[in-house]
């Protein structure tokens, strides 16, 4: 798990409310995961499920 102590250095960031809590995730980390430069294992399973849930809501509207 990636733990960031000073979030101001990692703006912009996304807030994800998942079943395991609230997560503030740097946008750059998400972009790096999408590009394959970082492992998706850095995110918890509940976070990944929530991101997919929100994505699906957007694409089926």
C-alpha cells in the first residue's frame, strides 16, 4: 500500500469513498496505473471496485 504523508505535493487528487474507507489518490498515480507504469495492486480491492462502479455509471448514462 502506498502511503503519502503530504498530499499537497500530489495534487490534483481524487477522493474515492470505498467500503474500506475514504481514499485520496493522486491523479498521477491513476494515470500511471492506466499506462502500465505502476501496478494496480497499489490500490485496495474496494477502491478498484468503486472506481469501476463509478466508471460504469458514467458510460451507461
